[in-house]
C-alpha cells in the first residue's frame, strides 16, 4: 500500500463517517420533529383539561339554578307569607340579596307560570297523580314541617350557597394554577430544545475538527515512507484512538418507584462529577428531549446547577 492508496482509504473512511453523521443528524431532526408534535399534542390535551374545568364550572352553576327552581317550588306553598319570607331571606343572606329582589318582583309571574304548566300537563299527569295519592299524606306532613322549619331551611340554603361559592373559587384557582404550570413547562421545553440544538451543532463541529486533525496527522506520518516499506503498515501509521469519555458513576439505587423529576434529581446527585442528558437516557427509559426538558426545569427551580453540557448537584 502506497501513500496515495492510504489517502484514498482515509478519504473514503471520512466520507463514510460524514454520511453516517448526516444520517444521524437527519434522525435527530426527525426525533425533534416527533417530540415537538408530542409537545403540541400535550398542549392540546391540557387545553382540553382547561375546557373541561370551565364546562364543569358551567355545569355546577346550572345545577345551582336547577336546585334553586326546585326550592322555589317548595317555597311556593308559602305564598301568603312571601313578603315576610323575602325580608328574612334578604337579612340572612346579603350575598343573595340581588336574587331575592328579582324573586320578589317575579313571584306572581312565577306562580302563574307554574299554574299554566300544571294545566297543560294535567292530561298527561292523571296516571302520575294516582300513583302519588299514597304519597300525598306524607307530603302534606312534609309541607307542615316545611312551614314550621322555614327559617331553618333558608339558613341551610345560605350555608350551602356559601360552600358552593367556595367550590367555584377553588375551581377558578385550580384553572389558573394549571395555566401557569402549562406556561412554565412550555418555557422550559423551549429552553431545552435551544440547548439541545446547540449541543448537536457543537458535536458536529468537534467531530469535523477531530477528523481533519487525524487526516493531517496521517498524511504527515506516511509522506516520508519509502515504497519498499509501504507494503507493511507500521504501528505509527495507525490512527490514534480517540480518548475514551469519562466514565459516569452509575446509580446503584432502584429508581422505578419514584416520579420522573425525583429520578432525574437523584441521578444527578449520585454523579457529583456531572452527567449529560444523553447519559441520563441510559439509566431512565425516557426520550432525551423529555429528560432535557425536565432537567432544565429543575435548573430553573434552583434544584441543580449546570456547567456547559453537564448537570451537577447543588454545592453543600
């Protein structure tokens, strides 16, 4: 083998390596695109969760209105004492004073509507009324009890309305918290994707630089060799092996029972010399992009620190 043949082989090796690098870069781009689609799907899912919360709040309000209508029917038997009842109701529940005012103005109209609906449905309710005959006596007793306990019932209504108002406020707070978490996670993912792309670019440049240096060194070593000695390659003509990466201490603890953030945090703590996101993927069966997003979130939360591409536990 002469120098020209050696150079041709080396150029071929470099070309093959570049093709592999391009293929690897394409695969990484596909992985990034796939992960972005996954992020978009998660965003849509969270938006749907927010929509479900809003729908539940609206449904709860409708249930309150429906229950108020049922209660209005029960209070209808107290028509003679309507003015006194409205005054007591307004004094006991300031928060519902506006609703009571509307009820006072519409009481007669509501009674007329109930009577009209009863007349329209009377033909269809004959059989139903026969079935209710046995229950009428018990309901008459319940009406008498209701008259005697009107004030107590109204107080219970007020207490339930306050509790439901608190539930609505809790739903609103949960929805706002969910939106804030969604925004924070989106920012963390965007930051990690930017760092990940920078790392890929840096790796490509470092690889190109290393192979150019290796190519130059090989040419310098083989140039003065005579044709007679060219048949057997010397030990000096062999390319110098690339230095092995620093071994990362593996965690000996079982991490399967912890949540993902806890796994990553413990893995970083078990590697005080630093660990890359790609190395984390060897210990945790999760995509590199997702691991990077969570590691970046821990960094923003001040739970870990980062130097270059390595994540370190906080200094004691």
